[in-house]
C-alpha cells in the first residue's frame, strides 16, 4: 500500500495541468502543500474518488476526467482523421484502466524511441557523424503507439461507497446494486411476516438491522458472483469475513435471515 501511495504522490506532482474539469465544474489545479508535506497535511478523502456531498475529492475526480478526455481527443483524432476509421469501439471504464491502456510518452520514452529506432549515423555525408532521423519510422512508431490505445468511458466515473450511506438520503448503494442484481418483489405472505417482525423489534434491534444491511450492501458493491438465490444469512456466512461486529440474533432471525438478495 505504501508503494502505491508513493507512486500516486509521484504522479500527482508531475501533473502540469493548470485547470481541470468534471461535468460543469471547473477547478484550478493547484497543490496546497509541498511534496514532502502531502502525506501529513492532506485528508484521506482527497485521494479517494468518493460520493460525499462536499468537494473533498473533486480535484482528483476532475483531474482523472480531464486526463481521460485528453487521451480520448488524441485517439479520436487519429482514428477519424489519420486512418479514417468509422467503426465504434468499446470504451474502457476508468476503474478498469491498466498501464497498457495509457498513452505514456514522456521525455525519457521519446528519447529512447528516437535513439533506438528512429535515426542512423551517416558516415559519408560531409565526412562526419551526422544523425539522420528516419521520419517515416517515427511516424510509424507513433501510429503503432496511438492505434493500440483505447477510448475511456468518462460519463460515469465509479465512486467509492462508504459504510453508513443508508443513514443519508443518498441511496446510491441500493441503486447501483439494483443495476447488477435482478430484483423481485416479496410475496404478500413474506411482506406480512417481515412487517410483523419489524413491529416487534425495539429501537436497538432496528438500528442493528439497518447497520447489517449497510454492511451487506457495501460488500455487494465489490462482488461480481451470481447471488440470485442467496439469502441474507447465507451471504453473511459465506462472503463477509467476520461476524464479530454483527448481531447474531438479527441476521439469523427469520424471516429477515431468509430474504433473498
């Protein structure tokens, strides 16, 4: 984790953008602290793409969006103008980016390309060791580089979900899960049983039930398995690493425990 954090800081302080944009919001790209003070003076929320209502991660989100749009412009221009390609391509979501998806052409990479593949030494012309750049080779290298890149899906940037989101009016946890897991309505009998259970619960038990659901929804956001025939109790036992923070009496009590996800 420390290695990833150091890599993030290294990349963050190499960005030369002056302004970044996400949607209709534009921000001036500025770093408030010198590199050596970043870890001690920056809140964790600033380096996480989160769903909080404040703008704690807006600068990072806008930076990711702006950089992705820049690559989309380069790749789009190449495909439309240079090679006259009209076929549509699947876009890569920003949370699925791998190093091979990125345009990486810094100063050192460009120099290495020129030295390795793009010039020859002419010992005859002028009786000197002149360098002759092979512009066709340079163009071919750039074509191969850009043609291997992908477009990014920048309309919806995946955000991190935090626990206790159900205590807020923002219920995006449930909305995101509904997109992936088919939903079916409870039968009339099951509705009556669940309503009866809730009526008998005291306030303490209701709070624990809400906390349990919040834990389950948070886990569901990061699981891609088929969960169509799994109930709450089975899910807790099979997928949640520990039940130490869960009330055993709550998630094992029917009909609550037998509700299908």
